[in-house]
C-alpha cells in the first residue's frame, strides 16, 4: 500500500519547526565565539569551547533516532499530540529555549561559577537540545513522504532552515540598528543586542515547533505498517544488534560520509574564525572588547544572512537541477563553489566584497542541507530510519570534533592567523566536492 501524496502545505508544515530551530542554531554559530571572547577566552582556545557541541550530537542523535523508531508517545491535557518523532521535537524545543535564555547571561553567575565554564555548559545544553529536535525532523520527512516527493521535501526543509538562519544571523544587527546597545557595559559582559537576540530567538523557536506539532499528523503504527513492506514491519519488532546495524547500513551512507567529513570540517572552521577574520582583514581590530570588533561581529551576522538568502533561493531550484544533471552532479558542483567562496575571504579587505564570497557558501550550504538526506533516505529500512539518520549525524559531528581538537594546532601552524584558516576551510570544501563526484553513487 502506497503512502498518500502530500500537498505542498502539508510538506511545509512538517518542516516549519526547523525554521525556529535554525534561528537558534544561527545565533549560536554567529555569536558564540564573540560571547566567549567577551567572557575572556583566548583565541587559541575557541575551538575547544565548541568541542562539547559535536560530542553531544554524536551521542544524542543515534539514541533519539532509535527511541523515536520504537516509541509512540501521547501528550494529553486537553490537546492531544501523538507520534514517534514530534514528542521528541517538542522536548528538544523547550530545553533549547531555556538554554538560549541563559547562555548570554553567563556574567551573572560569576560569584559561584566561572562565566566561561557556565557559557560552555550552556553551549553544550543548547546543542544537545538542538540535536534532540533536529534529528526527528530529518526522519519525519522520510516517514511521511513518497520517494518521488523526498527531493521536494528536503528542499523545502532546506529553504525553511535558511529562512530561519537569515533571521538568526540578522537579529543582533537589526536590534543594534533599532537602538539596542551593541557595546558591552563592562569587560566580561555580553552586549544587550546579543542578549535580546537570544531571548527573541528562543521564543520564536518554540512557537515554530508548536506549529509543526499541531499541524502535522504522523501516521499511527497500524497505518504506517500498511505503507511499508513486510520486511520493514518485521524489523519494527526486532531489537537491533551491532551486527544487524552494520549489515543493514546502506553503502550510500559510507560514501556520503567522506564528503560530509570535509564539508562539515570546513563549515566548523568558518563558524569559529569568520568573525576574527573580518575583524583583522576589514576593521584591523585585534581587541575583542573594542567597538570595531563588535562591528565585525555584527557584519558576520549580515554576511551569514546573505549566504542563507542565497541558500534559501538555491534550495528551490535544486529539485529541477537534480532532474537535469543528477543529484550527485548538483552536490559536487555546489560544494566546489562553496570552497572557492571560503578561500577567497583570505584576500578580501572590503566588507562589501564579502557578499561575493557568501554567494558561493550559500550554494554549498543549500546542497549540504538537502542532497545527502535525499540521496540517503530512499535507501534506509523504514522501521530503522531514525536510528540510521542518527548514526548518519556522526558524519557531521566527527569532523567538528576533529576541527575542535586540531583547529588550535592548525591556527598556530598558520601563524595564529584567522584569515589563513579560511583557506583551510576552502580547501576542505573543495575536497568534499571532489569526493562527491568521484565516490558518491546515486541511483534513483
């Protein structure tokens, strides 16, 4: 029995909550290094402060995936939400909002805990909760859509992710423009524009997830079973072992793992070192407490919003491009374009020219968010989609862990130069593009 074909707005509602999650994720990506710098972190230590986040993803996503494969949960109290993915999405959203409210207020705990330690703990909590929320969203698209609609489903998800990223990246800039202070009152304090951005972003995150929760009806167990093969129904009752997991792992997951490693290594380096690169290259600022450095931090949000705009628009044409040259071809070309954009930042001194670099990054980012999941989802056992999607997240977290552990060493070897790190990011992304073309096999 075939799943029903969903309307555009049904597909939109399934992923709308990801719009809110990405607001939080983007605020974190653009401002965390700046927050830690304001709290007194040394630039050589910045990658280590980010280490907890990918470690959390490495552990949390497979567990959440496996649990959501097996558990159907009902949330009552007058309004009933039933599902195996949506309850986990709601749980992660609530914790994310709390962590976002606490993260920029680290200086208030100085009398009983180091603000840097508290900030690191809140980053860990924030990223753990983001992972609890994000993993089921990937599986929900696979659960609900026909194979022929999955390119569209993941492209819409990519569009909404980037729409949220635009808002998240621009929030501190917009609030500064509206008159909220962009300058910390004292050393060890975070600027009000960042604090209020986190408050607003956390609230929107929860509201967006509630929209998905109450506008999406997951297929109940009996109906879901009718839409999948007898093999998938049999697997649903089995307890997976290491041997069964490894033997059932699609070859595409291993192939995509190579491109994912190099592309996410590049993205992590970009998120950690872009603010410092812009401060040094454009504003000639080396003091993280100076007004020029804060201007560079805000400009990071602006150019990250630009790459998100490009990614949102590009994600809308990915399905048609994939029909013409194949998903693998679109994926490889997009990653190579992003590599050129990242490396070019090493030689840019005009802030407006950074928009050109972000065009390339946006193209690659849209492809990274959509195509690996579209390629992989059709090859996963239906009863174990969540578990394998969670395991696939290791191809995102392991490169970030590697960048956290070795980023500081690379930084020193390259003369403690953030602009030189952007060349590393560009080279890594180009390597991912080459791998996508030579290694990934995609048969529809």
